[in-house]
């Protein structure tokens, strides 16, 4: 049968549909990327049910408790836990035991229901992240969370975007430190009197040694983080 259109133009509507679909996908992902709550989360600082102060409990001018005292799973598992009520009560059954600020902690102990802390950091489900893989390879909390030991209320300090992760995965020597300093957020590679430039240089030299010694090879392929 004779056809008034050429054979190839039969495909034109399909090509247009595919074209529109493709464009829509690109625009949607671009919008999701730049407008997603995650991307805007830097500075996110929710009010917590109890005004727990890291700068006092973990800071050097306060009690100076080690991060692992409360976040004790951080070296052992993917997940860094928030402590149970009993951890707080080990002190607060005696210290400030009548403080109104601690009322939700006492209620939690009585009811057995955990305190409803508001989650500050959250990676999307399609990203695989593992705390112990980082912490046990000399990546300090400060690299991804900032100076929590100086925060009265925890805020989202770093972007946690894909570029942020990749930036370190490409140049781990600029970030890794000896294991014994991972929980010391104020640690510097050179002495206190060194200039920022000297600090950077010292970090690079020490970091390069550690990367070689531990054969550090952070994943850069898509499958490494999107499993
Ligand atoms: C005495 C217990 C305690 C100690 C010590 C402690 N934390 Fe926490 N941490 C908590 C509690 C409780 C929360 C949840 C409430 C909040 O966000 O303030 C929390 C929350 C956090 C969060 C935010 C979690 C989220 O929701 O995304 C980070 C990050 C964090 N801590 C890091 C640290 C670091 C780093 C140290 C060591 C310098 C440390 N913490 C020491 C009890 C502790
Ligand atoms: C190692 C002991 C210790 C642990 C564990 C501890 N605290 Fe504290 N906390 C203290 C001390 C000491 C103070 C300061 C008391 C003062 O000001 O005299 C304090 C103060 C506080 C205050 C302020 C109270 C007020 O009335 O001013 C809050 C709120 C608080 N802690 C919450 C918590 C929470 C929540 C946890 C568990 C995640 C926790 N603390 C774990 C020792 C501890
Ligand atoms: C390489 C980056 C990186 C390092 C280093 C790191 N974290 Fe995290 N942390 C994250 C990310 C990403 C999340 C969000 C994880 C998620 O949503 O599953 C997170 C979440 C958390 C949470 C919230 C857990 C929850 O479910 O509420 C706590 C607490 C925490 N980190 C504490 C720490 C402590 C303490 C250290 C240092 C010992 C540390 N982190 C080191 C990236 C890091
Ligand atoms: C400051 C440096 C740094 C940052 C930031 C960082 N990483 Fe890593 N990552 C490392 C190092 C170092 C290793 C360990 C590599 C090794 O052991 O060879 C690692 C390992 C990994 C691994 C492999 C772990 C395993 O169990 O196989 C994954 C997955 C990963 N990182 C995901 C992420 C994601 C997702 C982010 C961002 C939210 C991130 N990383 C941010 C330094 C970093
Ligand atoms: C080091 C870890 C890491 C590697 C490697 C990685 N990604 Fe991602 N990716 C992430 C994180 C973290 C996010 C979430 C960012 C956010 O929450 O804004 C993400 C988000 C995405 C998204 C969602 C849209 C967006 O941009 O937020 C796409 C699509 C994506 N990655 C594709 C890829 C592809 C393709 C590769 C390989 C070329 C890759 N990723 C390699 C960590 C990684």
C-alpha cells in the first residue's frame, strides 16, 4: 500500500515523545538536586525535646566526654546511634535530678519510650553510607559534622551532597588523620603556632603516608555509593 509519508517520519512522534520525556527527566532531577531538602539542609538546626548541649557535655571547657561514650556504635556499625535514656540517667539520676529541662528524660525512663530526638542528618535511601568504614580509616567526625563539640544545639554543618563525598574520595590525603585523633575534633596536623598554609602542607604529607600505609582507596564509581 502506498504511503504518503516517508518511512522515517513514522518515527517522528515517538522521537518527540522520547525527547519530551528525556527533557522532563533532566529538569526534574535538576530541580530535585538543587531544591531538595537535603541540599538546603546546611544550617538546619531543629529544636530538640531536651536542650542537650554538646559544647558542655563533649566540649573541652565542660565535661569533655568522648563521642563514643554516647555514640558507641560509631566504630562498629554503619549506623551511629543516639544514646538511650539510661546513658543520660547514669549521671542525671543524681546531677540536676529535678531540673525541668530534664523532665522528658525522666518521663522516658518511666514509660520506657525513647526520647524523640529530631534527626538532623539523613542521606537518601539510594545512598549507601557506613560510619565505621570512615571512622576506622582516620576520617574524623569533624570532616562531616563540623565542630559538634562547640555546638550548644547541633546543626547541619556540611552539605553531604554527592560532590562533597567525592571531593574527599578523590583526595583522601587532605583529610585522613591518625586513628587516635579521630574523636579529637580540634586536632591539627602541625603545632598550634603553624600558619594555615603550613597546616595544610603538614596534613598533605601525613595524609599521604597514612593513605599509603592503610592502602586507602575510597570508592569513586557509582556502584560504590549507590548499591
Ligand atoms: C552525653 C552524650 C553525648 C556525647 C558525649 C556526644 N553526643 Fe552527640 N548526640 C547526643 C544526643 C542525645 C544527640 C541527639 C540530640 C541532639 O541532636 O542534640 C546527639 C546528636 C549528635 C549528632 C546529630 C545526629 C543527627 O540527628 O543527625 C551528631 C553529628 C553528634 N551528636 C556528634 C557528636 C560528636 C562528634 C561527639 C563528640 C565530640 C558527640 N556527639 C558527643 C549525645 C551525645
Ligand atoms: C557524665 C555525666 C553526664 C551524662 C552522661 C549526661 N550529663 Fe547532662 N549534665 C551533666 C552535668 C555535670 C551537667 C551540668 C549540671 C550543672 O549545671 O550543674 C549537665 C547538664 C545537663 C542539662 C542542663 C540541665 C539544667 O537544668 O541546666 C541538660 C538538659 C542535660 N545535661 C541533658 C543530658 C542528656 C539528655 C543526657 C543524655 C544524652 C546527658 N545530659 C548526659 C552531666 C552529664
Ligand atoms: C564521612 C562522613 C561522616 C563521618 C566521618 C561521620 N559521620 Fe556521622 N553521619 C554522616 C552521614 C552521611 C549521616 C546520615 C546517615 C544516614 O542518614 O543514615 C550521619 C549521621 C550521624 C548521626 C545520626 C544517626 C541517627 O540515626 O540519628 C550521628 C549521631 C552521627 N552521625 C555521629 C557521628 C560521630 C560521633 C562521628 C565521629 C565518630 C561521625 N558521625 C562521623 C556522615 C559522617
Ligand atoms: C573526609 C573524607 C571523606 C568523606 C567526606 C566521605 N568519605 Fe567515604 N570514604 C573515605 C575513606 C578514607 C574511606 C575508606 C577507604 C578505604 O578503606 O580504602 C571511605 C569509604 C567509603 C565507602 C566504602 C565503605 C565500604 O564499606 O565499602 C563508601 C560507600 C563511602 N565512603 C561513601 C561515602 C559517602 C556516601 C559520603 C558522603 C555522604 C562519603 N563517603 C564521604 C573518606 C571520605
Ligand atoms: C562517594 C559516594 C558517591 C559516588 C561515588 C556517587 N554518588 Fe551519586 N550520590 C551520592 C550522594 C551522597 C547523593 C545524595 C546527594 C544529596 O542528598 O543531595 C547522590 C545522589 C545521586 C543522584 C540523585 C540526584 C542528585 O544528583 O542528587 C544521582 C542521579 C546520582 N547520585 C548518580 C550517580 C552516578 C551516575 C554516579 C557515578 C558516576 C554516582 N552517583 C557516584 C554519593 C555518591
